[in-house]
């Protein structure tokens, strides 16, 4: 016992070295206590979200550790943004296989630190364990919204316009490219286009910059993580409405357009594959121009893709001839 | 697409069936949105804690699903209690192997629902995934403390008395009994004693009932999860003090006393094995009687085990002859 005090555990040492620098909020007590404290800003409440990612399920075990960290945080930040919330901080639980050493952890913490700074979302605490399974990362993220103003799934009204940020389908194609070495050639993609799609799967771009704008102007919103078509169905179900969107209006990246021209069947993974982490929202018609202009000023493209309609029928995706598309699976589900 | 709205995903169906009943707080939106909202009670801030448990690491894969759920929540509630916080709610991330079916999930949700009610700690949201690894459960728990009043690790002063709730070492012995079928006989335990120890490993008892009492009377506190000796060293390190505790004062259950009489070497796992989930606290001498009486009225035994001393030497555990015990490992560490 005489040296117990000097002999901090390996766990404590790793936390102090790699994670303490991310704990910049005074309520995190520099990770030197068992818990942290947080308070919402005046007039606000705290938005709570948790999402996990698992090696071999949500990312490739060989992905760079810094991008794994960014993805783990960003999938949560994407939800906060779509709910109109500004990031306040996060908790991390990390389960690592024996084979994962300190070099991986150093890269992971570096990626996480970069994003914690970028999104003003400091670490409040965590838990680190060894697992006989794959790398498993769970994050609980906290955001702030004015009291009672979280942007809900419910709230879309017939006549509202449906809008999405950014482009749809890139990450789903990126995942296919990772799994199929010949796909890029078959789809007619050059290297830059392939890389752009793969990158979108690797590191999502949460739309934090326009969270306020959507909260103030949209009638309902959510992030597109399980595929546009299925997520739109969820938004409509929660709002008690239906919707029609036009295929020709759905914003595609240049790389996705090239791939789709090369293989028309890709429209299904583009619209149902998920991992987009864009915002889908309904906006009253008179607010849409202002929202689009202000989003554009924040560097985020916003595209009108359709209209909310009455009834409880499933949303329809119409092609140029006005025919409804049919999909085998509207969205991704683990069960 | 025409039936997409009727065709909720399997994930949505499982959540609605098993977890929605736990989401009794209005801010959880009945789990029908992407996130939840929470506010601290007036004059309070929110205490944040996350802890995960993994099948084959923190519990046995064959443990009943309802006790697994209780353990997952209670290890977090134990931290909240030791910080002086009242539970407000929690987020859950659940990664399940393919082999885990709906019967397991039903039992898991039932155990979790019982504890959510018992500890007034409703579910605010979650995330459920399939994993190629073991059952992995991560919980982020939220509690309330009056602003600035979270019971810290730092704060123990020379002369303060050291106290613990309940009994120490039972869960560590329970784990040994699970791993070694012959141990109960060798240690001279009857079936009831064996079961009592095993039960303490299976389902911890968070000291929520005395959280307020400790916050109002203790100078420092933390829960004993990695072993009494190691956790005391952490408390001392954070407070910049040392400590002396007396072996003969450490509260042992009757079963642990029998086992220790049968095998004296068990003192090491008892004091360093962890999984106790009792509160260790330092209390100024003039507050200790009141705290002990009021805790006792709440049904929680509190025992004085030693004294905080000046200096930064490692805490000492003295036997009846006043000699300091030596341990191979002061506490459990995953790294």
C-alpha cells in the first residue's frame, strides 16, 4: 500500500493524458471527479440525445481513429442541429478490444478534440472499458434550446414545403464504394468523385450552423440518418400528414449524379440508404425564401423537394412523369 | 412505397412496445421524437454521469436480463447518490448480439421499468443496435443538486472521519463464488450466505435514500466501485490529504465474515475487489452522529472506518496490532 497514491491506475493515466484536454467546461471538473454538472443557459432547456457506433456495423474497423471519433460525435450533433439545439457538451463511453493500443487512442482523442473545439461541444465525462467485442462508442450529447422550442417531428401541416440541407445519398454510395472495389469504375466515377462519396460516409457534416434558423422557421424537423424516404415517413407519421416529393428536385452531389447516370438503380440506395446526416424539415410557404437565403449565407444549401399533403397515406416520391416510385425497404433498421 | 407508413421498422416497434412505457417524463415525448428535453428543478443544476456494462466483463452473459438491466442503471444511480444528487432520468444505448431475441428484451425492459419507477428515474431516450460482440449497455444518468453543491471528491480535511454505507466486499466475494463452484464449501458458507454474496454482485443497491444527507453533511464523497482501498486513495489524492482506516472497523456482512474466517486471504478481494456501490465519504467530526442517526432512520447503515490525516502519503489500512496492510493491487483497472 505504501505507493498506492503514486500509482494511479492505467485507466486514470489514459484519461488524464488523452481526454482531460477535451474537458474545458468548468462543470467537467477536469474529469477529476466522478460526475459533472451542467446548467442550461437562461431561458433554455437541455436537449438530450444518445447514439452509438460499432466497429464493423457503423464504421470499418480499419477506419482512421480520428474519423471514427468525429463520426461518433457528429451523428449526435446532427440530431441536435435538426432539433434546433446548440451543442453544450457530451459524455463518452468507450469499449475497446485488447488489440487497440495507445496510438489508436491518441488519434481518437485528437479527432474528438478537434470536433469538440469546432462545434463548441466539450467533454463532460466518460467511461472506458475493455471488451471482447468490436470497438463500441456511445455518446450522449447535450444541447440548448429556448424553453419549449425544440424543433419536433410532429408539427408539419398540409401546404408546408419540404426542404433538405446539403445533398442526399452520398454516404450510402460511399459505403457501397467501400464494399465493392469495382463499383467506382462501373459507375464512371473519377478518383476525386469516389473519394468525395467515401468521405461523406466516413465523416458526416452536422448542420449546426443552421440549427437556430430551422428552429425559428420550420414547423417540423429531423435529421436524415436512416434514409430520406423512411425518415420522411417518420416525420409524416408523427405529424399526422402525408407528403409528395419530386425526384428531380432531390439535391444530389455531382459525384452522385455521375454514379446515377452510370447505374440508374442507385436511386434506391440514394433515397433509402441513410447516413446522410442532413436536416429534413417542413416549412410554411411564406418562410421558405428567408430560410433559404439565410442558410445560404451560413454556407448551407437548402433545397425544396416537395410538399406536405393531408391524409395518412405513405409519402410518395414522384418521377418526372408523375409516377410514384416503389422501394423494397424505405429505410434502414437494425431489427 | 404505398405501405411505408404502415410498415414501421422492427426497431420502432420494439421501442414502442418495450421502452415507451418507461418514458413517463413529458420531456421524453414518449420516445416519438429524435431527442428529449430536460430542465433542472429551480435552484438546481444537472449532474451528469455515464457508465457502461459489457457481457462477459461486468456481468455473466447468462445472467437474467432483468438483473442485467438493473445493474446497468444502478451503477450510474450509485454515482449520482454519492454525489448527493436525486435521479432525474437516463439515456440508454443498447448493442445486442444477433442471438438475443425478444424474450430477453422483454425481461430487460421489465427490470429497467421496475427500477425506473423505484428510483423515480424515467427513460429519456435511447439507441438500439445489433453488434457482432457481446451485450453492451451504456447508460447516461442525470441527477439534480442545488447549484454548486455536488458532493466532490475533493474536500476532505485532516481530522474528518471516514465513513462508508452498508457492507464492503460482498460483491467481490460474490463474483469469486460465481467463478469457482467449490469456493462456497471451502469458505464454510451455507447456501443462504452464498446466495447473499452472489446477489450483491448481480444487483447493486444504490444509496439514493441518503444522497441528500451526505450532500448536506459530508466534506467529500464518492461511490466505492473499484475497491475501497483504491477508491479511498482517489478521494485522498483529489483532496490533497492522506488517511488511516482500521481493518476491524470495516463493515462486513455476516456472509463475508464467515468467508473471511474460513480463508483469511479474502481480505484482499474484500478491500480491493470493487463492485461495492456503497458511498465512501469524509465527514467533519461534529456532523457524524447526526448523519449516522438520520441514515439509520432511512434504513442505511453508516460506519466510521477511520480518519483523514495530513500529507500526501497513500492511505493506510491498519490491522488490530496497528500494522499497515500491503496489497498487490489497490483497485481494479481495465487498463
